[in-house]
């Protein structure tokens, strides 16, 4: 009996210890892990607040953690109507200082606490603060977009939830709490990563405290609430380099009215810059006209005829299959050629394969394509990624118009071999193809998003795509020598970078119903030894690849190489 009693006492003692540990654990969880949450709920009961942040949202950063959205802070007027004494007097005073009609101000003083949509000058802000009105104050507010956002077509923009269906879809997809009027991603990365970027609360807010009856307290009874962190929002780290992106956009603003530029890190496939023109300002979408409803990423991922850039595919196939060598001989009769006329009216006469590539001779490459056959041309176009529209970390939908099988249709092969006809490519695909030549024939899908990280700096890496063999190292080496010939002696001399050297290929794709104008291309790399950068340039409605695109490549490359330390 004593033994049974002892066992019961031991069991009771163990049970008490377990209960104590459970209660202690719960207390620790509530006080430590959820302390910020319950502190916030307590503050909600005794205060009213206005966020000092336009939208609770994670940052979109470059590879060096520099914000790309042009985030800025501006002084704004914040009002707590219930704390304002003489609303008529304050309305008149604010209107007088701001130089606007009293009616524009008085409506806000009848509603909820808010930020007025008027940007005060420093003098106006000082005047408002000096008046000492209870419930009226001036604080710096953080805005997502500044005057100089980089990579606007990539980042996209945010806007208010505009329909019940959008509200329902967002709530299901991201499993986060939304309200009508919330700012959400509408295009680009802002849209695709809405679930990761959206935060739970603003990181900073101004609060005014209330008494037990809910009446706001007058006097200096406000608090700038800076919470320790927002576990809901995550930052997006891209592969872009803000310095290179800015160089690209500055050059495009001066020299490219319509087109795209892609800068890629040689070897890795990481995109360092991605820009399209015309651009848009996400801070003032109403000023962008028809573009505001368009595809903000269109010029970099849109499909275009590649022109002579496609000769890289044909040359690679011919060399890899052993059908031709750099010394193989041909004859070009110029514009009279019955297969495909040459851009050089009088023709090139007798020339070898190397010269034909450097001079971008159409009749030679039409014949090479026919000798290869459509099957081989399609095979090598696929090996070089010209049917792969995927971008690492950027889930943009593929354009179904890209169909390499059309090369095999009757009468298409000769034209497609020189980059005309139904063969279509994107500027990003051309950059990735060029990278395959630099990496001894290994193709790698390009990558745009590097990491998704939380407020502690820890995150989920977006792994680089795997490399696949597109051509032998020996063929890649011959292709590099051919590309060097283009800038040294051929059609791409305007792209030659002094001292460091450069290599590449021009392209000029005729535009239907637009006589005399072309989509001008240049893709290439530099320096010649230990190449670091690939740049692909597309200038729509240009003169030619050599006149319109090659000089843009040269200027951008020279400025990038002049950076003190790129990585």
C-alpha cells in the first residue's frame, strides 16, 4: 500500500512539473516570440495611428543590396481629426499656408486619421509645425518609388486592389490579410512576388493616444512607433547591378528611342542589367498614356526576327557537324543571287567561311543552311536556347508564337538561315546564346532573381540553372575567333573596344511595311581575355546593326569596364 501511494505521489509530482514547464513555455512564447504582436494589439486599444510608409512591402534589391525602386522620404502633413479643436480655423490655416482652396482641406478633417495628399515645401512644413495645432503634424513618409527608379520594366509597379475578384484571388494565392485599398503588385516582379513582398504592418507609424472613452488626447501625446520588424514581408535580391543598370539606362535615354539592352555576367548566366525603351515612371502612371496598361517587360522578352545574329546558330551547326571549316570557299554574286540577295550589291566575290561570317554574307549562309538541312538548324537553335523563354526566378509566361519548327516549312530554310522569315528570338535568349560560346559550349538558362530573404537577412537562394552541353569546346573556340574577326575586320568594327578588345556579331532584320528601317542587333563580349561581360543590344527602327546597335554596345561596355570594382 505504501509503495502504491509513493508511485501516485511520484506521478503527481511529474504531472505538476510537466504542467509547470508547459505554462512556462507558453509564457515565454507569448512574452518573447509574440511580444511584438501583443504589444501592438495593446497599442491598438489605446491609440489611433497613421503609417509613415506608403505601403508595407519588402524591398527589391540589386546584388549588392541596393534598393532598385528609388525609395524616397518626403515630408507630409498628417492629421488626426478627432484631436483637432477648431476644425474651421485649422482648415483655413492649412489652405492659406498651402495656397489651395479651403474645401480641399476641410473634407479630410471630417474623416479618419490620414496623410494629406499635398506635398509641402520646407517653408510650408515649418509654418505648419510652428502653428502648434493639436492633431496636425508633419513627418517624413517613405514612398516606394522615387524619381529615378532603375529597371522599371523588370520591377513593374503597385496599385490599389480594384475589384472583389482581385481581393479574393490575392487572399487565396498569398494567404495574407488584405483590405480594399491596399497597394498590391500589378505588373513585373511586384506582381509575381506579391506573396513574398507584402508585409503585415508598416515598419514605422505615428500614434496619438486616447483616454478610456476613446477620445484622443491633446498636447504632445503622440509616439513614433518603430516596430522591431515585419515578419510578413520579404526582400527580393536580384542578380542586377545597380551601377551597370544605371549606365545602360543613361546610354539608352540618349541613343535608343525604342529597344532593349541585356547585360549578362560571362560564365554564370546572371543578368546584370535589363532595360527597355520607351520607359515609364511607376510613381506617375497617369503620365504614361497607353504604356501604363501595356507589358512592362516587353522589349527584353518580346520576340523579334534576329537578322544575321542567327548566323551564329548556322555557323555553330556547320562547324560542329564537320560540314564546313573556317577555310571552306564560297562565291557571293551580290544582290543578283537567286537564293538570297546580299546586302553588298556588287557581291563579295570569292571568300572563305571566316570572311563570310565577318562580312555577314547572306548568300553563303543561305547555302550553308540548305546544306545542313532544317533538322540540324532547328536542333542547334534548341541547343543554344532559342526555344527556351525561361528566366531563373522570373515566372513570365512564354510567347507561343516562337516555334522553331516553322524553319522546316517549305521555302523557309534559306531565309531563316540568315535570320529572316518566321524565326523569332528574344534579346535575353541572344545574350544566353552568346554566353554559351564563352563557356566552351555550355548553355545555361539566364537568372534574374538571386535570393528571397526575410528581415533577419536569412533567405532562400534561387539556385543557378544547370549547364548543358550545346557544342564542343573546340567548336566554341572557333566561334570565338569568328566573332573576334567581326569586330576586327568585319561588320562590327564600330563595336571594337580599344585596349581591352571585344568580339560579337551584328544583325539587321528587315521590318515589314517599313522600307529602309530595320531591327538593328549587336551581341558580343569583352574583354577578349578573361571575358567578363556580355551585352546584347536591340535598336528598333534603326539603320543597321553596325550603325545603330554596335556603337551602343561600345559605349556601354567602355563605361562598365571603367568601373573601379564591378563585383
